C-alpha cells in the first residue's frame, strides 16, 4: 500500500501515509515507511523545477521530435543555436565542493562569500554551432524587440562568418515574445535567414543550455568579486570552451529527440 500510494502521488508525505495506515487499522512509524520505500528504490528528493507544460506544448514537442528524428546529422551541424541567460555574482551558480577537515567549515579557504541581498547579476546573449562558440555579449538594459534585433544585426551574421557556416545555415531561437514579434520576423525574412520552427517551453531541446551550465561552472571556479570581473570572466571562459564540446552536443542531438518521444512529450533530463 505504501509503495502503491507513493507511486500514484509522489508528493505524499510520510505523515500522510502514517494517517492513511492508521485509518486502515495498521500502526506504522515514519522510519519504517522510509525504510520500506528505500528498499523499493525510492528516496525523498527535492522536486526539480521545470517549465509548465500545457497539453498543447506537449503535443508540439512530440510533433517536433517525430518530424526531425530522422534528420541527418549534417542538418544539425548547420544550425546556429542561441539563447539568453542570467549569471549571478555570489549566487547559486557559485556552489562548489571543497575537501576539508571536520571542524574547518568556516575557514576562508572553505567558504564562498555572499552578500545579504545578492551581489547582482548580468544578462548574456550567446550563440554556438557544432564548430564552436559564436559571439557572447552582455545585455545591459531590459531587452525589448528593437534591442533584440540590434543584437542579431551586430552578432548573428558575424558569428556565422566566424564559424564558417555552410550556405543555407539555419538559425534557432525560442518563442520568447521578443523573438516572435512581427517586426523581428519581418527583419529575419528580409535578411533571408532560415529560422528553425521551435516548440515552446523546450529548453531541454536546446543544447546551448548545456553550454550555459559549462560556462557557469567555469565562472564559479574563478570566484569573481564584482560585476566588472564577472563580465570579463564570462567572456574569457566562453572563448575557452573547446569546439569539441560544441560538436559533441550537436552530434548527440538525436538522443534528445528520442528522449522527448520516450517521455511522451514531457521535459527530459537534458
């Protein structure tokens, strides 16, 4: 009964189970419930935060995955992937593991400095392809459609040239309102850019998310102490990301599509 209840509703608490069993005439302690579930391979974990998926999103994700599952690898190699991200100073991105003795947890070498109300953050726009990282820029103001088009005007084509993209390369961005605005679509059409039709709420389908994680780990290891240093270090570490990392992310793209299909359209581990 314990296993069946938890499998049906993973958010059931041990207290709920104690009460349910008591009403059924059986007295069981919380440690017994924990041990029982552990023997079944179940353990208590923090729920992962993922984008809210409505049925229309699930169907669109499945449609995208099925339509592109048999696309040749060369097609994905000819895509420039893009996105924006926020990187915090003294934020959660600064988590690190340290080797220390039992009572040395507060030694300066074993701590990460924080400030009471956060140390600030910067917004970045970046892109990449199978051939390596493209341009990375800091977005210093609140981005609107006009600013986004300016970013593309100054950085997208230069990135394509630097990455030596083949003729007919494809541009990927998500369905943020700035990206899908009529003026932006018209600008992309006039520039003759091919745009990958993208399912909403699908960060797991964009391999640049893996590059953002790579960048944040690299930046955290260098522990920048102010916003200026944070920006400089972001640029330096982005440029250091090996082209092979980018190549491998694109080479394994079919696995992402397969995972979405296997997961019936819901968010996957990527």
